[in-house]
C-alpha cells in the first residue's frame, strides 16, 4: 500500500496508542473500586492504578523526548491556521495533564502515608512526608484534574473523528498504524 500523505513517526504512533491503552486500564482500575466491596481487591485495584499511572509518566517523558528529537513532516502543516493553533493548544494541554496527573497522584499517595511501587517490583522514592491536610488537598486536585483530562480526551477524540468524517482530511490516518490504515480507507471528498 502506497501512503501519499505525511504520517507521524512510527515511534510516536506506538507511544500514542500504548499510552491510550494504559490510560484506559488506569482509569478502569480506579473506577472499578466503587463497585467492588472486598478490601483486598480494592487495594489491588488502587495499586494497579498507581503503577499504570507511573508507567504513563515514563511513557510521556519518552514521548516528549521523541517529539523534540524526531523531525517529521506533519500533516497539520496543511491545515488552516486557526485549526492548527487550536490543535496545538489542545495537544499542549494533553501533555500537561499527562505530566500533572501522575505527579499529583504520587504526591497524594505519599502525603496519605502510602508508598508507591511499580507493580510491587520496584519501590519508588517518597516525594513528600505524610501530611493529612495536604493529602486531602492533593486528592481534590488529582481528582478534579482527572475529570478535566477525561473531558479533554473526549473533545480530542471528537476532533479526530471530525477531521476524518467531516473535513475528510488525513489527520486521523496520520496517527494510525499501517495495518489499520489498510482498513480505514480515505473518505471520498465531495
Ligand atoms: C495519567 C495518570 C492518571 C490518571 C488519568 C488518573 C485518574 C484518576 C481518576 C479518574 C481517579 C478517580 C477520581 C474520582 O474518584 O473522582 C483517580 C484517583 C486516584 N488516583 Fe489517579 N490517575 C493517574 C495517576 C495516578 C498515579 C501515578 C497515582 C499514584 C502513584 C494515582 C493515585 C490515585 C489515588 C490514590 C486515587 C484515589 C483513589 C480512591 O480514593 O478511590 N493516580 N485517579
Ligand atoms: C487517552 C487518550 C488520548 C491521549 C492522552 C492522546 C494524546 C494525544 C497527544 C498528546 C497528541 C499530540 C501528538 C503530537 O503531535 O505530539 C495526540 C495526537 C493525535 N491523537 Fe490522540 N490521544 C488520545 C486518544 C486518541 C484517540 C482515541 C484518537 C482517535 C480516535 C486519537 C487521535 C489522535 C490523532 C489523529 C492525533 C494527531 C493529530 C495531529 O497530527 O494534529 N487520540 N494525541
């Protein structure tokens, strides 16, 4: 299959979709706690949430390094200036959330007197000492940021679908793995 439009680098695409999958796991793990009663399972889900969150932090750091090191032709270069600026602002906000959420979650856990580990295999350093009042505040900040992030993801997905089905451009296809590109044909214009 010949690809005749600029695509994101394969590494960017791999990191984008891996991060997406892990965010789904992290959010499902923490929300499942509301419907589970057994305390061991609730603790397991919380520890999974924390570990997935830390993996997201590592992936986003890798992604930001890759973003500044890989220079590739970008499909958004052909978009009108207004849309380009809006999408740059949305992507910057997504990156800020991807950094702020794991950091506030980690601080929140430490302030509540809980150590953070990576799937029980590696113990991570304590960033701050136990402090109940601070823990309450950090918990509120983490949870508010989490819901704003989920709303922004909704808008981001809506924008990707709008590009593909309404504007009929190549923005969505530029972020798809080659295998999927074969199944998602271009939409005929006009
Ligand atoms: C991108 C990464 C993350 C996302 C999207 C995320 C999202 C969320 C969400 C949606 C909630 C539930 C909010 C609510 O019940 O209203 C939550 C709670 C929580 N998160 Fe995160 N989080 C992330 C990373 C982390 C990390 C890295 C840690 C700790 C190391 C952490 C620790 C917690 C804790 C302790 C809670 C409270 C759980 C409870 O009381 O049931 N989070 N997070
Ligand atoms: C957890 C969910 C998601 C997060 C955190 C996320 C985050 C991001 C970020 C930060 C970028 C900017 C990449 C860059 O240029 O550096 C991006 C690009 C993109 N995302 Fe997502 N994304 C998510 C889910 C999705 C989904 C479900 C879709 C498709 C339905 C999607 C489609 C795209 C597309 C097409 C681009 C390229 C935009 C462009 O080239 O201007 N994303 N995403």
